[in-house]
C-alpha cells in the first residue's frame, strides 16, 4: 500500500498549491494557536502546463517552483502539495475494531478492489481511522482514499525539479476544510453547522460543503476567471498576458465595469446558485448557515455583496491571514490581495507549521 498522505517529521513544510494557471508557495509557523506567515510567493504558469489541474508539463512546472523558492528566500526544503477532488476516490468503509495499523493496512489492501474501480497497481492508497460516531465497539469507520499514481508522480517530479522533497500529498477539499478554521472568526454567528466553501479558480469552480467540520459534499464544474480574461482579450484586443495584468491592475476603458465585469459577476453568482441547487436536490439539506468564497475570482470587488443579495445567505470572502502575523520580508499588500486564493496553500502549510 502506497502512502497518499504523509505526516511532517519535523515542523516546516512549504504548502505548494499547483492550480491550472498559477503556483502558490506558503510557509507558516505556529506558536500556540496563532500562525505566522514566514514566506509566500505566487507565479503564473504558461498555458497548457497544467490542464484541468493535471500537471502536463512537469519540467515547466518544476522550473516555476524553483523560481518561487528562490524568490521566497525560504530555507525549507520539504513540501506539501495536493491533488484535486476529481482525481481521487474517497470512501468511508467499516472495518473490525482493534486492528493494529499494520493489520488494518493489510486488510484494506486485500479488500480495496471492492471500492476502487481501477487496477490496484495503478493507484496509491491511504487511509485514516475516523473518530467514533456511534456506540458500536465492534467496528470503526475508516476513510479510504485512492488516486492514480501517475497523477501523484507528476506533482512529486515537479517538486523535485523545483528543489523540494514531497513529504505530503493531500487532497484539495481536505486542505480547504483544514483552512476553514482560519476564517472562523470572520463567519457570522456562533452555531454555524453547515458551511459551503466555493473555490472559484481560473478554469474550475469547486463547491465543498462542510457539516460540523466534516466534508459532506463536493462538486467541480468548468467555470472560472479565465472566462473574464478571454472576454477582456476579445473586447479590447489584448494578449492573454496583457488581459491578465489589466484584470489585476486596472487601466481598462470606462465601459469595462458596466459591459464586462458586472455581467461576469452575475455569471459567477448564477454558477454558484446552480451548484447549490445540485447540492440541495441530492441531500437532506435545504439551507446553509454561511457561504465562504475563495479562489482568485473571490477577490473581485462587489462579488461577495452581490452573492449575498442574490443567494439570501450570509456570504464571506475568505481572508485566512486576518489573524496571522507576517514576517517583515513578506509584502503585506500583495498577501492581502492574494488572500482568497491562498486557502488551499494555507491548508497544506498548516500540515507542517508546528507548535
């Protein structure tokens, strides 16, 4: 049985979030319950380097990671990365209680073909015994996770080219759930049980619903900020790079807000609403306590307010760094601008932040 997840042997691993358009690096330390940003950097990826969150050009991604490590001036050499939810199979299975970890691993390896619709030699498996949810002492619930080995290998190879050792390979939805704890002070009310996180990236929007901290639903759909970039390119005759910079830094014609940005905001909210309707129709839930927007698109001015108005649910734009201190080498303005897009990186960096 191969290890999909790892555990940091000593404190400090870099969270490396590889998305379809960027690589994000984050290093956290921790004293007590408070985190500190030690280093951070973000760099764009060339088109086609990562397609639908699958690394296609390992050398290219590795070179970008190497440049990020140099820019961040970090001494950490070990990394935590993640695969997307669509690349993994997650099952909760019941196993006999009282087995040692070795015996549990051996039994899961024998029985895994019942749960995994792939040839076992092609996948990496890992498991975690979940806290007891019932008074049945004869069995335990075990979270079993499987991922194609080649998906993991591409990320591991890119990290190694970037000068890092892959210590942990996580799953994005689990990293998001871990990072949810960083924004709890921003959420309204005290009895929040069901929270939806909507991660809106460049090409993919992922809805993840958590109940009492546990992931209960996830759904990905092809929609993201690239559609805004494409519209800017076509309307104003700009290159992909020029459109991306203009989107972040401004300087577009006066009609941009009315003719391009506002329709895109409306489209985002419509996509979120549609994803939520899928969730409600496939579960016993009929409402949510709060919606947390994250991902690069979440930082668009006015999106949170429009979503709250249209969805009739409290909406918060994630800022995982709100309660953290920051190393003087880190640009606080850039960190604040990128904060909503750093949730997965935060969840990864938390794995090795120490205490």
